[in-house]
């Protein structure tokens, strides 16, 4: 495993699945071109860039570079590292036919080549023997316990939390949960809720 502090930005879920067996760190998908119109995803990526920096690892085809260039337009260059996979002709096992340009995407690249691409990006990384997730995720049960769902003033509480964190007021419950798990630990969430809602719950 390679332990990485920066959030790794990839295109799709199969890239994320592939890297999850190789990288000890946070991996976020752009959902292909979906990030172009997804303001919440853009906000998440900018927040991650501010707090830990990002490593962009998109495919080496034209679409991958379009997405990479879009991200370069919404995140300061000082917050970005780039990892580039080489042009390798081939087809991923799950696909019936090659991509339009006939090149392997991130999901089809070997560990050795991925490792070299990440090393060449200039980020500091650590090789670990094994991988144990110690992070305790924030869950919908926690939302309920802190009055963020399931009570008459849940919406008011969520808006208060989003305003405090400078998040969009129209963000859905699921999106809010995803963002919180990316930008803070459970302990930080618990302490923040105790601070904001101490009059509303037992903590």
C-alpha cells in the first residue's frame, strides 16, 4: 500500500475501486464529465485542496485531459499535484471493447506503473505493509443523534451546520454526509455538534 496525504482525484468508480486496493488515502471521483455541472462536487474538491492538497490521476486520453484541465481551473496550482499514466494500448477486462482512443485507463494500469506515476508527481508518500482503516465514519445515526435528521428542527440544524462550514444551503443530506466524512473526523464532527447544538441534544 502507498499512504498518501493528498486526496486522489480520479474519473470513475472503477478507477476508485482499483486504487482502493493500492492506496491508503482518500479517493474522490469526478463522475467523468459530471463534475462540470456538479457544484457540490466542485466545492468538495476545492475544500480538500485547501485542507490537504489534491493529486489528479485521470486517464491519458483526451477526455482525461479535459477533466484535468477543468480541475486546474477551479483549484489553485499550488494545491495540485499531477500523476500521469503512460499511453498503453489495451482493453480493461470488464469491457467488451477498447476505449475510443484504444488506451488503458487508470483501472487497467499495473501497480508498478501506477507507483511510478505517483512517485513522479512529487508528493510525499509512505509504503505500508498492510492497511487497516482506523477512521470512524460519520453516519446517519450520528445525524439523528445530533438532531440533523428526524426532528422538527432538523433542517434548521443542518442549515446552521452548513453555514458554519461555508457549505451550500441546498446540499442534500447524503451529500452533506459525504462532505463531512471528507473534511473532518468523527471526533471533530462530534465536538462541532456539541458546540452548535448543545441546547438541542444530550451530546
